[in-house]
C-alpha cells in the first residue's frame, strides 16, 4: 500500500494547496510560540492526506506545554493504521 501510494505523496507535497497550510512553506523560527496554531493546522492537513490514501487515523491530544510561564497547547499526534488483515502474523 505504501509503495503503491508513493506517487500520491510526492505529487501532493509539490502541488500548491489552494489554501494554507502547505507542507513545504511553514515558517522556520527558533521560538515557535506564535506558530503553534500553524503546527496544529499541519497536523490536521497531514491527517486528511493520510486518510485520502487509505490510512485509518486518529488524532490524539497531547495536552499542554509550559514555556516561560505560558501554557501552550501541544499539536495533536497522529496515529495511523494501514490494513486490517486478521490472518496476518504479527512478529
């Protein structure tokens, strides 16, 4: 499944999105506090892209992070599962 979807991932990362965010244009900064919402947008974008290629996903709230006395939300983690073959051996 992953090998078969390689082209879809490559094309989507190079194709400009009709609206932000874009995986190739996030700002690079040393202090990310002002950009936390952008990071969450990227998490949402990635989650949607994974679903488009058949990955079963779940976003998990990681809580908050205290930085310099300010409480900031952490971006969600994305858990993904590819396939559901009950007969496949797990090692």
